[in-house]
């Protein structure tokens, strides 16, 4: 057969990468748990009609659909043919594909809440760390299978939830060593107030989409786009004034109050942003009225976390408040607020800034070299005693040249080799060699556990 | 839209279930790490041709195939049509589906080893804990999406690997409290010797398949099946003698030596089983020559772990040695041995025997009740101090009736409520109420962390 390969846009994660990813996941999970969030896991597959129509026309095209099994079964053939005809016209049909891979964690979460709302305890604080799949064109930093990390509180309108989410960003990024991360906040209500100033909310989408591109195309580009989207010169003038609000958080608040502070939406939005800014205490937030976030369903506070300015990475997290999580599943009125971490990007940032701690790499603590048939049998029993006490170790089971065993240990980044030859067995000790420095110590068997246990306490994992 | 639902044979895992599953996963993972295995993760999707033809005709039918995206695109339509025609005749074609969901962890592992063998360090010890998908008819205990936990050592023929794998079963089941698990061992070589006695290895498959059913259909059933499979009365007689070998491990070994001890395969198989029995020390293994294990690729030692006899569950793990992991991917001669844990069944066994530890349930340690606007703002700052020190807690953000807050805490199984009213703020203390017993203590704010920290140490997680 052809050379084996994996699908474009997917990845194998070897031990080193798994460990580094787990370091990020467990840092995020611990923060979520610390704040009272509970884990949820939903299946990789969802019914197709749960997903279709939830991500816009472009999103629908990127959903991986699973072919129904048994389409060659005579009783299914007609249905499959009819489904295939529909698929060729760009429609999706459960006659050909009943199931699909989940595209994000939000819609499956909404589906879960709608299915179980009678049993759930509200406010419901859940977090979810799972892979999702998108048939996007793969490119640097964009994969077809990637992991999302979301936390949401649903069924509570209190702004204290927003304060807690900002604190979670702060906690996670600080634990990861990303002291210089930026956390931008805004409220969709202020953007609503702006559109009202521009003559009505009918233009909300156009304005949001254009503003969302500010980072990429600059102010001139946004103005051009707004004109193309049939806004008048006067309207564009108002938006320009809005986009050039600048200064410290306090100064921006003062300017924005003058601009949109008279409308109901403006007042509410300003109150939200101001409250969040005041209550987050030592969490450094930057009020940024140009923050729009593309996702349609946000209705209140919006968040965006950015990597430290010394790396060119942009957004490493985002979120916001929504009014109606489950309306699409016939359960209206469920409000909530949530955030998400972009793990793949965070990984690249930590790699670039060399922020993964050394301990992340360690697997096996020590290797017992194989010094012969009888020697290795003896060493095996010593090894089992270490393992029983929790020291991770292994033995080279084949009796081969020591250089080969050395090279194995080095490639696996094992720090210590334990050498037990016939002389050592006789005299009741072993040699412990640090494979990095070459330093060697004589340790009696009875002290071997203490030796490694003390090392462990010196560099805690 | 219709009432939301999830695909048949899939499950949502709520917090309680996720925590219990993670308890099992982390017990297994720790054991693998203790024995020097390294984690590997492969994508959910594999190229279709990596999977097809590897699981037999029945297996192929159970693979979930992913419809190619963009089949309605004019430049793809002809290809898709041709692929669909093939699919209707029961063939799979990359013109319609290039990718599929992985069916087990072994073939993706073999594909990984074949792709990366130049970079890997042999012997290569890897473990993998990931979901797999099968379009099997769902039934009790059988799901379409379920998690496998595998550990394999490839590139080493030493029987010490088998000894270690038996030890891992012992360690994991003991940690989980399943003291009475059974671990059966055999060698495929002994089965080979038996078939040789019956006139040649051409009948190996028939004999293995029939013996594999012994538990289900009994000796009479196996004999009947063997006759149906065109074995002679004389051959069936030999097999009957083989299947009735009984007694202690030592007695069984003595009997089997008489039966198949003269052939080369028999000698080797007996040596393997005897060695494993002798070297596993305090690990209780049961030699069972009727153990066959259906999977074709095993060539040496085979393992099967069974749940304690007081639960009707059968196999909760299995594995064995194979000669040629990657031959299907043009890399012959890679030998190895591996084991697997059946997590869903282990979950059911622990549930039935009530073996999940109490700590598994705990998420949030304490809830701060909301006693009013000003009070909750004060309590929030106290809460943040606890969180900073690692105590997981939360606050009811809405100021609602205490009974409602109580009920929320109880449903979420939170053990302690912390009550801070205006009087408490004034006098610098809070009330800590155990929600199970109703007992209440007065704790000054400065001692609150110590209070929870001491509790934590009393019941370690």
C-alpha cells in the first residue's frame, strides 16, 4: 500500500507534545475548578440537524458529515440515492448523513442544556475541554482537529460572573508565565448605542463586521468598507469619532459617555464596562471600544485576550455574554456568559517564549541498565520496589552493549541510570549516574528510594 | 425544530461521571507512567485506506466514514458520483469518503510507528487513552463512541515485558479496589502446538474461534462447532483432552507438557507461560489453556483480565504479543506486546461494587451565600483570598432567598456554606456551616484558609 500518512490538517502528538499540552490543559482546568465550574463532555458526533444552520452558511460548509452506515443495504439504497441527489445540490440530508462531527463546544452545550434543563442546577457553571473539527483549509496555526477550552455560566445575569471570568484569564495566564497578556473588554450594548446614533440597529451587522477588521485594515480601510456597505458620510463620521476614542481607561470612559451616554443601550453598556473595570482589582483590563468580536450571539460584555506584544500571535482567548443560548432548541430565555482559551496558539506562544517548565518533559525518572541475565533479574526486583513507592522507572530488557542502552536513555531524556553488576549485588549497593553531568554516586539499595524521593522534592512536578 | 437529542449509542458525561471516569483514567495513566510508558495521541480521523481491510469484512462495515466536503462543487461532482456508485455496491471509495473515524488504537499506532520509525527510540513504550468509534448496534455496555486505554512495548522480545504488563494489571486493579480480579494467561504457541497435533495449522483459525466460545457454549457446544468446521472425531478428541486440563497452575503445566510438550511450538509456549507464572511474584495469574482471544494478530503470550466473580461482567482487559505490528504498512519485523483496559466495563464494575471513593465527587469545596449587595461584595474579596490559596469555592451571585441558595448547594453536593452578613463583617468573622450535618462554626476571616486547608489534608483527594 501507499506510504502511510494522516489526513491534512490533523496531527499526531508525541509524548513531549502531549505533556506540554497537558500542562496547559491542567492549568486551565484547575482554574475552572477553583472557580466552581464543573466538567462536561459531549460526544464527538452530534445529530446533523443539531449542528446545521447554527454557524451561518460558511460554517455549514465546514462541518464534517458522517456517511450513514449500511447505504448499500437494499432497504436503504433508495433513501441514500435521494440523500445523495440533495447533497449534490449543496443541501445536507439525513438520508445520506445523519451525524456530523462537532464544530464547536457551544452548540453541543446548548443542546445539552436544552435536553437536561429540568435536571440541571442553575446557575449552571460548566467547563468543557474537547476536540472539535472544521473542514477549513489548513494553514499555519489552523487545524482541522483542534481542542477548545470553554467555561460558561448560564442562568445568572450578575456582572460578578464577568468579574470572575476576567480573574480566570488573569490566573491562567499568570500561571503560564504570560504576565504581559492583554485583556480587552467592551460591551455589545455600546456598539448598539453607536448604531442607534447612526440611524438604527438595522446596520448593526455591517458596522460590527467592519469594526472587527480594524486591526487588519486600519481606520481608512474600515471607513472604506462602511461606505461600501452603504453607510452615509455622516454615519461614517460618527463611527470614526467612536473609533478614535483613546487614552487611559478613565479617559476613554469619559469620552464614550459624551458620545453614546445618553441612550439606554449606551448607559447600560457603559455601566457594565465601568463595573468590570472597577471590580477586577489587580486584573489588568483594557477598555477597548473598537473590540467587536464577530460572533453574532453576543449581547453584552465581550472579552478578548491577546498574547504578550513581543510575539505576533494576536487573540489567545475570547468570550462574552449572550441573551439566548438555547432558543434555537426551543428553550428561550437562558442567558449566560462564557470564555474560551485558544490552546494551540497558547502552545505556540509558550514555545516561542520558552515558558514550558523543565519538569514538563520528565517521564521516566531512572533507567536500570541491563548488565546481564542474572544481574537484570536482581535489578528487576529492586526496580519493582522503587515503583511500589511511586518512582517512575524502567529497565532495558535486552542485554545489549551499554552504549546502546545509554543512547536509548538519552533519547528518552531519562536523567538517571542505575547500574547493578555482579560486584554491586555482592556488596549491596548500586551506582547512580546522572546522564547529563556524568556524575556518579554509590548508593546502598536500602537508600535508593530516599535518594530519588529527595530529588523529586527538590524539583516538584 | 424537533426535540434535541444525541446520536444513538453516544453519551453526554455530566460532572459526576466525568470525575469518576477521570479517576479510572488517571489510575491507569499513573501506572503506565510508573512503568516508563510515554503518552501518544493520534487524530480522531484517519485516512480511509489506513483503516480499511484491517479489521476483517465485519469490521470494515462498522467504520464511520466521513463524507468528503465540497461534493456539490462542480469540479468534484463527477468524482463524488463515481464514489457513490461504488459505495452502493458495498465498496468504499476515497472519491466519496477520504477519511474515517478511528476504530481502535492499534492500527493508528501501527501507522504512527511506520511513519516515524526512523525517529523513534526502540524499544518504544507508548500508552494511549483516546476515544474510538464503531457503528455497532448499541446495547447495554456497548457504545458507538467509547474510550480505549492501551499500552504497548514494541521492538523488544524479552518476556520481562510481559511480566511488567501483568504487574500493571495488578497495580491498577488493586488501586481501584478490585482485589479479586482474575488475570488469565496463555500462549498462542500452545494453541499452535495443539493444532499441529490435530494435523496441521490450516485449522488454527477454526480451532481458535471454537475454543474462544467455550465460556458461552460449553464443552459440548465447542465440540459440535468443531465437527461443523470439519474436524474429525479423533481431532475433536485431542482438543477435548486439551480443554479439560485442570487443577493448580503447576498441575496444569504438568498435564500440558505431556500433551504438547514435544513440539517446538509447544515447548516455547510452555516456557513462556511458565516463566511468566514464576516471575510475576505476588501477581496472581491463572494459567488457562482454553484462553484463545479472537484477535488474529497475536502470536505469543495472551492475557485476559476478568472482573471479580461477584459481578457478572466478564472481560475488563486483554492483550498479547504480536510478531508483526506494522507489516501492513510496509515495515515488517516490528514485534511487540500490549494490553488494554475496558474502561466502560470497569466503570460499571466500580459502580456496582460501590468502589468509587467519596472524594471523587467533590468539586467546589465551599459556597459563599449571598446575603445582600454590600455583604456579597465583601464576601467576594474573602472568596478571592481563598481561591488564591487554592481552595475551590464559589458564590451565589444573585441575592435570592437562602432556601434557594441552600438547594443549589445541595444539588451541587457542596459540603460547606460560608455565611457573611452585616453583623459578621462588623465583627470580623463568618459562619461556616456543614451542609450535611447542619453543624455550624464561627471562624474569624484570618483563619478561614487554615480551616479549609486542614479539612483538605484530612481527606486527601
